[in-house]
C-alpha cells in the first residue's frame, strides 16, 4: 500500500506497536553486532550511542504496550532466579 494513511487505517495501534517493537529488536541486534565488531574506536562509539538511543525507543514502545495490556511478561519464580544467579556465579 503506497498511502501510509490508508495503511494506518487498516492496521490497529496494537499491530503497529508490535511491528515497531519487532523492528527495534532487529535494529538493536544489528547495531550491537556493528559496535562489537568495529575496529575504529570513534565509529564504535557512534554505534554505541545509536544503540543506546535505539534501546530507549524499544523500551518506550515496550512500556507503552505493557501499560495497555498488549505485552504481558510472566514474573519469574524466585527459585528460578536464585538458580540462575548461582549458575552464572559458578562460571
């Protein structure tokens, strides 16, 4: 569809936000790779700055979706948290 206003009329807010969130996840993964494999320190810092901004955008979208009840996260059981902490501490 070439007219964005028509697209927005046929796609609900929940679907748009979900699409935005998925896009942010892909972008942050890419910028993370670029920053981690960058040889030039100045360029690496630029990628890290962009990555930070993209994480903020992703967090805002996630928070908005969660506030509307569109992205629910199951709380972890305390026992599983403890087990994971122990496992990571062991190396």
